[in-house]
C-alpha cells in the first residue's frame, strides 16, 4: 500500500430514511466508486444503499473519477 492518502468522493443518498444526506467515502483500490454502502445507525441498525447511475464530475479533479455518486436505498439491517 502506498503512502498517499486515499481519494474520496461524495455519496449522495437519494431516497430512503437518509434521503438528502451526503457522506464522504473512499474509492475502492481499483479507483471505482463503492457498489454498496452500509451506514451505521442507532441501536445496532444500519442502512444499506446501492450505487445508482448518477455521477458528477468537477472540472478541476481527476477526469476518470467522479466527485459525487448517487446511491439508492436498499434495506435496513438489524444486528
């Protein structure tokens, strides 16, 4: 693993219980956005979101990687 800091992007949660929220997350080692996010909530619950089709790119960033990615709600997981 290199010493450079990991590249990040904004995950935009487009529906479900966290609709309208954004979080910052890291790209996979391959440089791709994560296909799924599991976001911890209270009382051992977490929300699962899957990558949608919406991508945003900033003109001053890496043209190969989006600066923001849409995620759609899949399910709540109770532990």
